[in-house]
């Protein structure tokens, strides 16, 4: 090997990384920009979804007096209601006339099935998605006599 042969090899080795850097930088920039654009699109879609179909509304269940808060609600179809027992006693959510002490205390719109949370201990939560528009009247069985009754109107 002569010295003359070694010099071009050495130079080409030094130039290669520089050349790769020059072509990689715009590529990396393009990748970063695409990732940002994708993130913005995903973020705007999830915000859109949250404001329409997948909305959740919280109703708390309290003790003195036994009450649903808020007791009356109007929501869009597809809304999920999340009942939270924030009290210190058992509460319940039912629209099932076979469970209620007075069948007239509960109601679901035509075509909707009655729902029942079962007894919920303090701290428990239970959710139900309302997919059929109309008027829902639900009661807490342990406090039905205390008129712990809630009403939800579901609009299209
Ligand atoms: Cu109750």
C-alpha cells in the first residue's frame, strides 16, 4: 500500500458521515413535523369524540337527605351517566319496576330496557350509557320511601 492510496480512502471516510448528515437532517425534520401533525390530528379527533358520543356525566348519591345530585338532567343520546356513591350508606339506581316498591316511581322510554346498578356501598360507582332517547325515571330502593328519585331526559 502506498501513501497515495491511503489518503483518498481516509478522505472518503471522513466525507461519508458528513454527506449522510446533510441528507439525514432534512429527513429527521420531516419526520418530526409529520409526528407533530399526526399528534395534532389525533388530539383534535379525541376532543371531537369527547364532545359528542363518549361524553360522561356524573351524578352523585348523597345521604342527608338521600338525594341524587343533580336529580334532574337533560343529556344527548349516547351519554354515559356515572353514578358515584359519595355518602356513607348503601345507594342504588334502578329503573326496573319489578324491583321498585312502587312501579310508578320508575320509567324508561319505549324500546329501552330497565337497568339496575344493584346496591352500591359507600365509595362505589356505576355507569350506564343511554342509547335510546326519552324520559328515564330511576329510584334508589333503600331510599325510595324518602323519595330518592332521579330523572334523565335523553334527547336525539
Ligand atoms: Cu339511596
